[in-house]
């Protein structure tokens, strides 16, 4: 494989990771600031159940804890989603 192609792919992946990390930081910031709905696309308008969105965001944030031991198991996630 051409070195330029490899470099381009790596830069793209690094950029994707940086974007993902930025989004995660923003999600935690909004959660701590008690403004999690600010993460939603404004074009959704009022077409969502507020409590379900907040619960889903909360579950998602549990699943991306820095320490894997702090993350819920899939069985726990299923229970959280069903309750």
C-alpha cells in the first residue's frame, strides 16, 4: 500500500477519534450542567419523549466510563432499557 494512502487513512481515523472524543466531552459537560437535551438535533423539535431521551443518554454515558469495570454489563443495560 502506498505510504500516502496509509498516512491519509491514519489521519482520517485520528480525526474521527478526536471528533468522537470531543462529542463525548460535550455529552458529559451537558450531563453535569443538567442540560442533556442540548445534545439533540434541533430539527427534532418536540418529536421525542423527554424522559426517554434523558434515560437513554444516561445509560449511554454509563457505557463509556473510562474504567471498564465501572461500565454496566449488557444484562444490566437491557434491564435499564426495559425499566
